[in-house]
C-alpha cells in the first residue's frame, strides 16, 4: 500500500544515520566547552538581510522560507566542479549532479524543477541581479563561475507573484565583493580523480568609488564513464572556459553594476543506464550515444547592467540585459542546431517610509523579456548531419506587471501581499514546408494572474511564526513545445502551462546567539503538471505532456549551531511526498502514483572545525529512494555518502600567501544513482555517480 502520511518516515541505512547524528550532537555538545565566553563567530539571524523578495528584508521578519549561503560556505575547500557543492545542506533544495556537462545539473526546490531533462526548469535563477532564466522559463547555469561566488539566497517556495514564469522557487547568486585595495590577484589550481583539472585567476580591487572583478577559469574533466568500444578511454569528457567580470560604481545617488560573462563549453554525453548495469557497477557510456557521437558545444555571452538607488524620494531599481547562445547538440536520434538571442529589462519603484503612508511599504514594477531562437533539427547519421527534419524561427515575448505591499498590523504582526499579471506570446515560423509537410507556423498566447499573501508574527525576540499562500505557474519552454512526438514542426498545441497553489506554515527559533532552528510544513496543489517521457521510435529524445492534477506536500527542518569559535555544525532534513491526483496515458491509470524524479527524504549533516591555521569538515548525505517512471515500476535505491575536506588557511612562503586544500568524496566507495532520466525508454533511468574520488588544490596570492 502506498504511504501517504508526510509524518511517517523510514530512513533506511540506520548505522550511517546514527553515525551522522552522533557526529552532529558531538558538535552540539561542544557548546559546553565554550560556555564561558561568546565566540566571535556567533551570528544572530536578526542581523541577516535578504534581497530575494525584491527588497531589503531581515530574514527573521519574512513570512517565507529563505536560506542563505555565505562565501565561506560556497568556497571553503570546494573544487568548483558543480553547484551541488555550494548548495549542500539547504532544506527543500535538491541538486542532482549528473556528472554530465552535456545536460547539466538538475536543481529542484520542493519538487519544482524535477522535470528537467537538461538545464533547469520550474525555478527562477538570478545572477548579480540579471536573470539566467529566459522568457520561456528555461535556465542554464553553464556560465556561472562557482569560484567567484560570494553569496547565495534561496526562496524555497512559489514566487510567481514577484518573478512570474517558472518561479516554483528562486535561486539568487551574487559574485563576491571586491576587496578594498587597488588590486588583488589570486590564482588557484585543482587536480583530482577522473581527470579533474581546474585553473582559476581572480583579479579584483577598489579604486576611489569604483570596484571591479575579473575571474577567468578553465575546467577540464574526463569523467568516470568509459567508452564501451575502448574501455581504457573515457567518454563523458568536458572542457569549459568561463570569463566573468563586473564593475561597480556609485552613480546618481545609487549604485551601478555592469556585468559580463563569456562561456565556451564542449562536453560528451554518456547517457544513462538500466538497473542491472547500475547494480553491476557498469560505468561505460551507452553504446548508442557513443555511436551517434552525442555531445554538446555551447558558446554564450551575456551583458547586463543594474542600478539601484533613490529617485525623487522613492527607491528605484533598473535592469537591462542581453544574451546570445549558440548550441550544437547531437543527441542520439537527432542533431540540434540552435541559435538564440535574448534581451530584457526590469523597472521597480518603491516608496520610502514616511508618515503620510504610516508603516505601509509598497513597490510596483514591470518585467519585459524577449527571446528568439533559430532552431534546426537534422537526422543523426553516426554523428554526421543527416536530412533536415525541422527548420523554424521561434519567438517568445513576455511582459509582467507586479505590485507588492508590506505593513505592520501591530507591534508583533506584519503582512506582505502582492499580485502579478503575466502575458506571453509564443510564435513560430515554419521554414520547412513541402506538399507533404504543411506549414506549421502559428502562435500561442498564455496569461496568468499570480497573487500571494504572507503573515509573520513575532512571539518574542527569538521566536516567530509565519504563514503564506502563494501561487506558481510555468509555461512549457520552446524546446518542450517544439519537441512533438509526431515529428511535425511548429508548436505542440496540446501542451499547457502548469499552475499551482501552495499553503505553508513555519517557525523560526533563535535559541541563543549560537543556536538557530527552523521548521515548516507545506502543501502544493498542481494542475496540468508537465511530465517528461520518451518514445520508442525516438529513444533518447524527451517529450512532454500534462498530467491532470498532482500534489506536493512535505516538511523541512534545519538546525545550525556555532558551538565554539572553532566548531560549526548543521543538520537539515527534507521530506517531499509528490503524487499524481488524476493522470492516465493510453488507458494506463497513474492516479496516486509517486511523481518520478524527486526523492522523498534527504538528510544532510556537517561539522566543521576552523582553527587559525587550518580547517576540516566532514559531511554526510542521505538520499532516499525515488520513483523513476510514471508507473512506479522501478525506483532508485537509497544511499548514504560521506565526504571529507580540509586545508590550511594561509602559509607564508616568500612573497606569496599559499592556501593548500583537498578532499575525498564518497569515502566508502558506494555505488549509487546520482540522478535519474525520468520515463526514459528501455529502462535507462539511472545516471550513476562516481565512486571514491580525491582532489588537491592550491590558492596563491602575492
């Protein structure tokens, strides 16, 4: 019988969990060691502010679940190989690292985004105030240079009232601030298992009122998958070049930030495995992928500007950006040639608090986005272009208007309310028309009204409750609309946006300046959930259809402890029960089945020791099983991974300051499925993770 209670748990490998809990509570027990004096590293959440709500808010005063990662969490001892390292331990956030740069990581928040066959869907990505999410709701993170990040904010819940399309959650990434010196040069090198090499140069500084940063990095990765035709050779290699830069200056009673980035990525696609191969420890690439030379070559450039300041006694923010992306992408059944150009703008005005309006704070704004794709599909003849099967020009125009108000209802209770209206026009011009292949040109218009309401109550200075109702919607992306199972051109006229309503209650407790906890429970009701599937005639190509209804319900909890000035520990738990309500395909009824691609349970714990000269960290991560297809005929096995990292803070050697570091992942060499290919044809659901891996790095600064 299917389990439906969100409070009933079965956490699997009990020995690993007991060990993790023991390590965590040993860290908490260290509180007794430092009880005589408050450590310098103690942090009160009262002092933390966030901007992900399109304002500057104290995190403990918001009626939404929000998480923060600072520069130390993002960078300390990490390889910079993936965002999975940076976002570890965030409740509600699942990062499935497929170790396949041709398709990228799958990031989901409370199940939103789990449908992505490649890239990121269902959540909004913002980098330095510039959208990484296109007008159609699709995001790519290839251009994000993890080595230069200084802060991450995550809104764990729907935010369409603020951000519109594809906002089942929001991930806001910010580059590290430049140091207050004219110039600072840092170089970093990393080598590791599976052919990992990463080199990075960071030049930054501040001169008078202008600060700047230029970060250049080069990643080379062979991967752990092998070529079945030549087992000694890898198949799954990647080479990525990133150039990220920004200039910040005080301009006209505000701050202007100009950002630019360039990406060049080449990556092979080894594909997924069936269950028997995974259990047998097979790491060879799928033979058909190798025969068809499946890979991705992406080139991208983006330029953006953001000004935030005061305008005529009002707060103001103006943003503009443009992007190009060229993609050559042979997949097993097709070769995709995509040329994309996109641009957008945003304007927000907010009142300055004054006596005329009392304590009411408001903001109004608009977003304009435009995307145009030239898309061609060819047959794949052993890696060479075959006959042209699709040639069309696609456009997406999007405009959104939003308003938000905030007010103190009394000394202890505050409220936030808002709404947003979005209009989308998807257009397609079919350039491949013959007597037997008619003109599939046309357009589709989609609209959405997204309200939200949140209430926050301070019970005392250290304990608060909150509740909110929030809406979300996500249009199909141009790729999802263009991928039609019948092979025709144009857009799929039967594919509709998915929409959801979420109710959430939560609490935050600051037990002392050393200990903070949070807990929330939520339920999301969805209509027309977008579900991926594959067709036997075109195995390896992902299509989409709508489910009638679905439900996501779960809870999240986290505790952070600054035990002493040297010991920091945290523990987070995520539970997501995602199920179809009404959904049937070809007379097969899936009502009540688990939605594939989202593990029900995840437990993450970490203890870090930081001395004046060195640091060390041990982390455990439990991931529960998840269904891999709509019928729930198969599911992944749960697994528990341990990793260790550490390094020296600074070693003076001549005129250089050196900081060596290193780490070990999957210490106990566990076989596991790091991600899944949902509803893949032929049982190829499983994307394996690597066995035990090592890395060493060195950072140097004159």
